[in-house]
């Protein structure tokens, strides 16, 4: 695993400097290339991952370790992309070959949770995935 400039681990970026693309791939991936790895672990319904948040394009995925889960999701979504730090220094962003932009922030401005944004507004083939912001939240235990 590699470490982005944001100071947290991002799965799937090992070897990116050698190959030029995240995940050590030697080709520029699209969202269609990465969809299978994402949907095998993170169920998708009508183009959206997780459960509905405050609006239809804000989603929630709960886990025991939100930072690790967000990094895993980002690694799968961003594999084979070109990654760079966000201009504000608060995370990383990856551009896929189809124009999809994936961003990951360890701390979102809205609620402080890790968040991954999938921006398909410039994508020529989003593979059925819709534009969304996914917050990764700690799973609540029964009795909490």
C-alpha cells in the first residue's frame, strides 16, 4: 500500500510511481474497468453505493474501521488512474481515462467522516455509476 500526500494510507497505490498509474497498473483505467472490483465488495443499487444520506447523491457506508474502508473503496475506484494531491491539501484526487474524477478526504467538511466523491460529470462512460459523495461511518453496535 502507498501513502498519499494527505498522510493516510491509500490501498492500491503501491508501484504507482513506477508505472505512472495508481495500483501499479501499466494502463490508464476507466470506471468501467474498475466497476467489477468495486461492486464485488460494495453493493450498488441504481448506480449508487451504500445507503441514502441527506440527499440521493450523498451516500453512507458503515464499517468497523471507516478510514480503512474508505481507503479500500478509493483504491478500487481509482485503480489505474492518475493521482495527485488536491489543491487545498485536504486529500487526493485521481482522474480515470473516461474522465471520471475520484477524490478521497480523510476528514470531510460536512461531518468529519472520511469521504470519497465520484464525479462523473466529465465521464464519457460512467458504467452506470452515478455522481455521488460517500461518507464512511463507524458501524453502530447494538445497544449504542
